C-alpha cells in the first residue's frame, strides 16, 4: 500500500482495516473508547530534491483501566488482531512497546505503542 503520498487517506485506510478486524479504532482521541486503537499522524521524512520519501507511523493501543495484569490478558490478543489487520494492507509493525497513557481525568491507562514505516 502506497500511503505516504496522502497521509490522511492512509490513516483512514489503517482505521478501516483495524475496524474490520473487530478492534475499535479512531483517528481522534476524543473518539477513544478502550479497548481501542488510536492512529496518530505520521512523522514525514523528506530528501532534498526528491520530496517526501517516507513516513514513520505510530498507533496507540489503549487497554481498559482494570489493572496492568488484567489489561494485558486481553491486550496481547488485541495487539495480535491489530498487527494482522495492518499486515492485510501491507504494513509490517516493527515494534510494539508497553506504554502508560494519561487519561483526561489524570488517571493512567495501560497499553502499547505500535510503530511501522512506509516509503515511496
């Protein structure tokens, strides 16, 4: 999938793929309802004289605030479903790292950050 020519189109395509896999997915943090995935805008890489040549993507997988161990029980399954959904659109997740996300009310929610790259 060539995605870095139109990052907004790519974000929507990733959201659609993850949603089809049965995982809630959003592009806007205001639409998050854990467990769910938030697709973040990419870091765009440029090469002089060539324009945009790549994008570094991040998605945040939010898990329910049920304590870390309880959240991770379902988290690994959601992680596998998300990775498989992205693989279906030609994306290879390079890294999934445990993370803690701050909630609007100041709490902490466990989850993962997922990273992948695309290029032209």
